[in-house]
């Protein structure tokens, strides 16, 4: 949930963030799925072929096209009978900065979720931006 909260508190700062939670069947096998016998929605653990996938505890999802449709229908727009246990959490835009700082203190930030040079650069840029917005020293000089 902290990873989802991180993504929900990212830009744009002037819009509410959203986290969608749903209950589904978890296929714990790392074998390629047999698509012929699947339910409407299933989750699969991702193989950790990249550091980002492991750091984010990534999952893949299988979404069967509803009967008679040729295009994907987002879960939140489906018939309530087909929504599983779908729940929407709204992150108010005026709380994003506060939550971002709390996540930072817990070690949830761009570099922990994207452990590569891009993630490090975004993390450092975020630290400078947070320090600018709050006026508080996020990065402190140990020499003082």
C-alpha cells in the first residue's frame, strides 16, 4: 500500500491522487498461465527480472474481455456485479506534500522503488523540491 501511496502522491500536485484496491484470485505459480481456464481477472507475481519489479513488489494482471465486447472496460466502469471488491481511495491534493514527507521518512521514495541511476536522480531532485516547498532542510550538511 505504501508503494501505491507513493505513486498517488506524485505529480500533478494540483490534482487529487487515487489508489484502487481490488480483491481477486492470486495465482502464485511462476509458470506461464493457461489462459483458457482463467476467471475474468487474475493476478500473477512478476518474476524479478529487473530490480524495479522486485522493489515495487510488482504484479501482473489478466483481464478477460467482457462477453460481447471487443475493447477493454476499466474495472471501475463495469457493472457492479463484475467489480469484485473494488475500492477507491482518494488522496486529497492538499495532503500530498505531507504524505510525501511521511513516505520519505519511511524510506519509500523514487530511489527505493527505482533502484537505478534514473531513480537516484529523481530522488535527489525530489529532495531539493521538497526542501524548496517546505523551507525545512531535508538534506542537512553534517559539517555544521
